C-alpha cells in the first residue's frame, strides 16, 4: 500500500539526521534550486508534478465559526543543528503537542526560513518558523508562524542563535530550555489548508496551519540567520489548483 509508505517516508525524513537524502544534493541556488528539485531524483517527482504543493499565497478564504486548535507546549531542552538548508531544533520528547480537530499531533522538530515561504494577501515576512508535528499514525501537520522585525529580540530565538554552530551538521545541545509558547503570538487565529512539504521530496497530504498574526523578532536576529545560511532558503509560492483555504 502506497499511502502508509508515504507517511513513513515523510515522517522519517522530517525527524531524521541532517544527512537524510544526502546522495541527492538539493539547495536554493544554481542548478539545485527549487525550480530544479523535481529533476534531481525520482524521489523528488512531486516537487514538479504535485498538484497540492506548498507554500501558497493566502488570499481568498472560507470562514469557519469555531476554533479547533489548542497548544500544549512545555519547557524543553533539545538539540540544534545547522544542516546547511536551515537551522533545525530536534524535539525528542512527546511532551510538546497540539490538538487540531480533536486529534493530537506531537512536535518533532522546528526550523526557519528567510524570507517567509507563505505569503498572506501577497505579503511576505522576513522570517517564517515551521513547527513540524506528526500524529501516532504518521500524518503530518506543520504549524507556520510568521516573524516581523521589531525593537525587541525574541528570547527563544536568541537562545537558539547563541548555541547553534556555524559548522554544518554539528549538533549542539541547548543549554537553556525552550519555552515554545514564546514563539507564538497572543492571537493564535489561523488559516488552514492541505499541502506538501516545502522541501524535497515535496510529499503531499500535509496539514498546514498558518497563524494570521506574526511574532516579533529583532532585525539583528534576522541578520544573524541570513549570515549563517549565506543564502535565502525559501521556496516560491505554488498554485492552489482549486484548493480551499479555511480561516477560523
């Protein structure tokens, strides 16, 4: 059966070591940039042939009348790595999760993109944070949080930047626990649609929740991430192809 295999592959890819898919070199510039991903490997075919790809530009939405999203994040000490595609924080416990439509999704990792991958009414943000979750059956849900530049530094982002190594693929242990709630805005109203991973293998059937309101980070914090990456690491928006975007 293909569907369970896809779920297993997607989940293992998202929580795997930074060397996953190492034999297939992909990136964000030159002949391995996003427009070429689908040609790099047969494993990446959905990057060019998929009809439910992410990210998207959120413009027209269908209004919902109830919110079906709650967060259950605790203080947690994790590992962090610069895997050359992004900075990724690997979550090893099952104490951090969210509930969406009465289903529990456990946080597996979170990472960063600059500039933002999703656009909201045509507007891109300097930074986007992806919190990757999976339920007990391997179905994926990604929570996307936009970040705008302001006067104050985000305390959790500062913890990450102070620990992550500039040396590629070198894991470091966070010396101070994360309070993931500090990555969330006070207003957690959201958009919701079905899409894909925004990186190879671009597998689909991913539940996306994009928070409407951004969190605030400092210009210096965005600059430090850009310096670490040495390139933009965002995929351009993809066609909706008739998909519906809901909002609470």
